[in-house]
C-alpha cells in the first residue's frame, strides 16, 4: 500500500498560520510546492521557491523550483528523501520577499483510494487583522503586511498605504497571510 505523508506547514514568525497537507510519497517536491502555494495564497505562475533540508538559505537547499513544476528542485520524489517523522525542514517562496515556512512530517498513513492527492487537510482559521496605524485614527483597514522594527523588535500589522511610510532599513517587512 502506498504511503501518504501528512505535513504541517507553518509560517515562520507567524506560527498561528498553518496548514496540514496530505501528499503521496510517490509525488514530487514540485507537486508539494504547488499545493503549498495554493494553501497560502501565493501565486503559482511566478516566483521561484526552494525546499531546504534544514535552515533556509543554508547549503541544504534541494534545488530551485520554477512555477509549473519546472526546475531541478521540483523533480525529487518525497520517498527518495527519507524524511523522518518529526523532522523539520524549511521552504522559501520568492527569494525577493522571502516567505519562509517550517515544514514538519507529523504522520505517515496508508493511502485512501477515494481521496485525491495532494490535498489540504486542515488549517488555521482566517481572522481579519486590521492596520494598527489606521485603527489609531479610528479606521478599520485590512492589514496586508507585518513589520518588525529592527531597533526594538516590536511588531505591527499595517495596510498597503501605511507600509509606504516604513523604511526597509529600519524594519523587516513581510506579507501578512490571512
Ligand atoms: Zn493603515
């Protein structure tokens, strides 16, 4: 019986955002990449990504993945990687804005022939976060970015207008997934 790998994927630095994904051990990193993009609302037609057997941007990269299942990194089958249960590795979507995810193999199951793989099993519920700067002025505007200031490491969620006031030299800026 073919095996199904159940992975928990969570956004690094934003652990409340997570999904679990079921994928066949015979499926490839390219297929895994595609469903992760889907699960976290990243585009599937642009930007490179890569899995790392360890910390992102270390020399443990498994090769670049181009959208659509191209690139050396999309070829390997999951069962060739011998991933252990509870092993944690990392995934980067888009080297420009660098969304980093931690991936943990949480369980191995038998394949259910009625189910199509890969699929998104479960995930954190979306809850709208509002821009903290606009909120100060009495406005409810959806936050689209999360900012961490380099001097005091304070975090703030901001909308796409307010983010323009923040200097990249002074803060780490990431897209907020919700
Ligand atoms: Zn705002």
